């Protein structure tokens, strides 16, 4: 429990998650001011990030990608002071997260990396799971703000480590759904009853690809994973395969569907009657090398920008191995040894 005070909180980015977090903060008694690249008719909408920093000591950033995060903190830096605490929630490369922290801390302000997992309903209920990194002082100060929208806070380590963990969980998420799609294809080939399969398949079997976490955003994360693998000389074959299947869905025009749409090609009733080789040969080459292959796609009817990070990271929580806490609190959940073993066992048991 925490004691709401008159600490103004600024939220940058009003995508699915940003909107939900702002709502939870208000319900907990915090005065909340918001900014979005495209103006919105919402309470306490301000005209610029500069105005937001004048009004608020605490700034939460929900933006779409590396470029958007770095642009946002650069804009903020002009008016940041030692009284400010900046919380970054975007799934980006660890190097980008560290660069953002350096920009903020150069101004004497504090920085917390707070990656999240959780679907739209979890965000609306205030049940996100945060992977956090930063100094003890910054995390202690950030904890009440994060608790307003979460059910669990997992301390990972220095800034950049939480980003690596989040990308790792998304590798497992993407690969698991691709494996489920292939299992579906095998069972369907033999005419066996599809309903006996479990995991994420019920919605797949119904052809329900309403986005909880879109193809375009999962593809972005798999590209990040591929870039990291390339820079560390790692052979991540499964990650590359999942990335390529997501790229194929993008080329078929399904970027806004849920990432489970990779199963579409295996469903007889929804697979293309005639497979056409995607014409984006250059994009395929870039994807194989781990380079970004497309401009940010539109979300909620607008191009991605600092306001549209919500959908980008709205998959269901994958981990829950401890009580909420912070780096400097006894209830902090440390990053336990055998992380991947726990993660894989969670999937093998059918939990999501």
C-alpha cells in the first residue's frame, strides 16, 4: 500500500498501455498530466514535453521504439532538473536504454528502466509486471508510481539488463506461438481433432487474430534480438525463424493482427489459395541481417510515435516469480538463477 500525495506525474505516450497507466494513477489519487505527439481530448493534456516537466517531477515514457525513446529524452533534457525522475517503459535495445539514461542523468535527474509485460486487460486492472533497473535511490522513489499499475515488480540489475530480459521473454513468446502453429499444421495434415491441442490455440483455431500484441511490434522485437545476436556472435536459429515468419505476415499485409497470425498460413480456410512470393526482396535481406526493415507502422489509426507504445508491449505476462519490490527493499524479487529454465518450464506446463 502507498500513500498518494500531490506528486504530479507526467505520462508521455497515450497508446493502449499509456492510457491505462494514466487511468490507474488517477484512481490511486495522483494528479496526472499527459502529452502525446497527436493532441488528444483527454484531461490535463499539455502542449509540450517542456510544459510537462514544469508541472511534473515524475515522467513516465511509453513510446514505440529506440528512435522515439531517444528523441523523447533529448526533448526532455532541455528542461530536466535534479528534482526529476524519468521512467522509461519501451522495449528497446539495451544500448539505447543506457543511452537514454545517460542523457537524463547528465542533467542531474534520475532514471529508471521499467519494462513491462501484460495484456490490455492487465494494464487496465493495474496488474502489469515490471522488470526494473536503476540505482537504489531511483528505484525506491519509483516504486509507489509503478505499484499504481502493477501486481509485481522484479528487480533485474543495472540499466540495460531489464531490456535484455524483456527481449529474451519475447523470443520465447514468438517461438512458442510459431511452434504451436506448426503443431497445428501437423495435426491438421492427418485430419486429427484440432480441439485437443492447448496453449494459445483456441483463438488460433477460431481465426481470431485481434491484436493483443501485433505482428509489427513482435517483428520489431525479434529484429532487436537478431541485432543483439549478431553483435555478440550468437547463432539464434529459432529467433531468426520466428522473425522470418513474422516478416512474411507483414508482407501479406497483416502487420496489425496479433502475432499469433503466423498460424494463418497453416489454416486451410484462411491460407492464401495461391502462395505469392513476397516482392520485398530487399526487406527479406535486411531482416536476415537483423537490420530494421520498415518504417513504423500505424497503430490506433496513427503512425507510431512517442504516443503509441502501448500496443507494442501488450503481451500477456510470462513470469511471476516473486512479490512486488524494489532494489532496496526486502520484498524485492531478485533475478533468480536458472531464469531460462523457469521460463521454459512455465511454457511447458501450458501457463501464459
